[in-house]
């Protein structure tokens, strides 16, 4: 009986006594399981919050990426227009018509 926990339950109305015993090993396993589940739950909550923050940051970065793409297209359009204007003015390659031999 040294390796067991004994419980005695007495009902107040009928006065019936119920006695049962559980192995200490089983009690320790149940406690360890409870601690493991509690720890896993806490880690899960922490990771869930971390995932939510990363998702929010990802959405912000995606929006910023789209803005940068729009700016890059605008810059490309400006460069194209600048090249067309230089061609029309005869300033291609940095030389004007007056400087040609």
C-alpha cells in the first residue's frame, strides 16, 4: 500500500463510505500529462499571436511592395519619355546637332 494513494468518500445524506486507491505512478503520470497539455496550450497561444503579428506585417509589406512596383513603373515611363524627347531633339548620346562635325 505504500505505492498507492487511498481516497475515502463519505456522502452526507446516506452516510455511505466509498474507498478507492490509485497508484502513485498513475497520479504522477496524470499530473505530468496535465503540465504537458498546459505548456503546449501556452506555447500554442504564443505562436498563434506571433503568427497573427507576422500575417499583419506580411500584409503591410505586400502593400508596400505594390506601391514600390507602381513607383518603378512610373520611373520606367519617365525614362522612356525622356529617351523619346532626347531622340526628338537630337540629343541622343549627350551630343547636340550643333556639335556634330
